[in-house]
C-alpha cells in the first residue's frame, strides 16, 4: 500500500512542478518585466522577480541560503507526508502540493536567482502581493493540512475525546 501512496505523491508533485514551470516559461517568454495584463477588474498578470520567499520575505538572505532553506523545508514536509497515516488523505495531498510548489520555486531560484511571480489581485486602492502557481499550491496544501487537523480535532471532541493533545 505504501508504494501506491508513494506513486500518488510523485504524480501530485510532478503535476504541480510541471504546471508551475510551464506557466512561468510562458510568462517569461510572453511578457515584459513589470508588464501588467488585466484579466478581470481585480485580477491581472504582472510579471515580477522575487528574490525572497513567499511575499518577498527574507529577500536579503541570498540565493544559497534560500536554496538551503527550501531543501530543508522539502525534506521536513516529505517526512511529515511519510509519517502521516494513509487514511489522512487530505493532509497527505496537502503535503504533496507543498512539496511540488516548493520544488517549482526551487527550480526558479536555482536557474535564475529569483522566483518568477505573475498573479496580482488588486483593487483601485489596494493590491495583494504578486505570487505564482507554486505559491498557490503551497498555500492550498497548507490549508488542506490545517483543515484536516481541525476536522480530526472536531471529530475527537464529538466522540468524547475532549480534543486534548497527546491522548490516543
């Protein structure tokens, strides 16, 4: 059963990395730096380069440190995936999305020295940080892990477990 789960993980990771890299390639080839293409009144494509991690945090760390940090995160999340029970499919799917997104951004940072970002949610007087598909995969993956933890906790409370941690 572990091998089927492992191949499922690889498929999810592969899909995330490939779809992320295809879109980034198209953005790099089809848009000028800082060019904005409005898609909807609140959504635009806006090509920028991010030298930090999510939402430009840690941009002063440098490429090598961020690459090392990303590898550590990928290893840690891989361990979490491996040690999570197969019945916790939502968390395992979330961990796979996080790994795939992290690998997509790692590829950019390793090849270019920056991550290619291009999604911009905005209003006339406000805008959200520019991000990419890999960032979306990481965020959705983290949300799935948190959601399953919440559902398990609520299920334990309803079953009389009291929701206390450390009890099995």
